[in-house]
C-alpha cells in the first residue's frame, strides 16, 4: 500500500484543524476572563479546558479511527473497526493547564490544551495498532524537533507498549504535525518518509549518548530557526528543554 502525500497531508490537516480550534477557543477564554485572579477563577479555566480537551479530543480520535480503518481495510485481516482512545482525564487536564499557568503566557496555556487533544488522536492510532499487532512509524511533518527526528529514525517497528507511558504516547507536544502511521505489511509506506535520512541526521549529531545527540540537534535546529525567524512562542520546536 502506498500512502500518498496528498492522503497523508489531508489527514494531518484534519488533525491540525481540530488541535488549532481547541487552542483558539482556549486563547479566547483566557483573553476574555480574569482567570488568574484566584483559585476559583483558575479552576473555572481548568473546567473549560477539560470541556475542550474532551470535545476536540473525541474529534481527533475519530479522525485517527477513519485513517486507521482506511489502512486496515485494505488488507482485510478479519477487519475490526478502530476504537477511539479515551480523552484526557480531568486530573491530566488540570495538571497540564495549572502547570502552564505558572508561565502567565496565554499561548503556552492554550498549547497545553492543543497537546491534550493531539494526544487523543495519537493514542487512538497506537492502541489499535497494539490490539491488531500492526507496525508503526513516527512520520515527521513541517518544522520537526530533534526528538521527533530521533523517533522517525527508528523506522517501522512492531507496535509495542514500550512507546506508551502512563497510558499515553510518550512524546507529544503542541505545534507539531508529526504523528504515527500504521501498516500491516512490509510494502506499505508513506510518501516522503525517509527513515534512513533521519537515522543519518541522528548518527552524525555530536555526542556519544542519545541525550547528547538529541541536545546537539536541538541546538542546531534552534540556531537555524532563530536565523530564519521560525522560533515558536511556546518553544515546542527550537526551544524545548534539554533532556
């Protein structure tokens, strides 16, 4: 099966619209409410964020189900429709939102909601892949961070619980269009996905350990993005914390 760039881009755009809508609504709420006054107003903001994470997380999960089914149906492997993953719990939402409130930056707070929404879509793809014994690969898109490049360099791998931490995909951040794709045979590929190229980028990075190599790539990407004026306000691409 050949997944064209047109098909994959359409899927990423659907997910992106869902993530962006949730973030936009959260930004509007923060801009029109005195959310930082006291614990009560902060709690109200968390309640609103949870409603957004639930509503738009369900939409992200549904989009992932549609994409997963389109791939799985092509192989007619006793096909069972994909099931959407659970959306973020209230406690997970509160932890994410209250943690970013410390920055007093409405963009970063809104980004935490976008991340929770994206997580539901990624979790859906991963959990169904585990259920069906599929393979998966992390497909980079757009301005890709160092850790995403590292994940992408691993190529297609048998779905494994090792990539899931506390019930969720281990690496998800806001303002990122990278995500998992699945496959059911060795001939399936996504147009433009070049794991060997990403592996070379990782191998050629300075450092002896994985941590050193990732941080070296982060510094390189930061310098390139800063020069090009592409750094993000939430630091999701070029200004991620060093591991």
